[in-house]
C-alpha cells in the first residue's frame, strides 16, 4: 500500500479555509464592537447563503475534474485505469 503524499491538490480544503476565514473575521468584528451583533449575524447569513450557492456550482466545477471516480477511473489522457496484475 502506498503512503499518501502531502503535495496533492486539495480544492475542498482551500474552500473551507476561505469560508472559515471570512466567518471568523465577521465574528471578530461583531465581538469587538466594530459592527453590532445583529449586523454580524446578518452579514454571516448573507455570506453563508452566497458560499452555499457558490459551493453548489463553483466548488463542484473546480473539484470534480480533480478526483477520480470509482465507477470509471481514467488517467489524464482519458485512458481507462486497470488494476495491475
């Protein structure tokens, strides 16, 4: 069994970092008094709605080509992957 490498693309991890960073920023602004808690909640609601929409379309479009489907695995040139014998 091969060991996983750390240099492979991780598109979902990157998207989660952006979402987490924006959410933490808004929460920090609300908790520090720069914006009111009600404004912070409203901003987070809008951000969450936009990110869910982008996630549905954008992340899937970006991540899907980077994963190998188990039902029909293929290489970069479109050749079928077969188990080694």
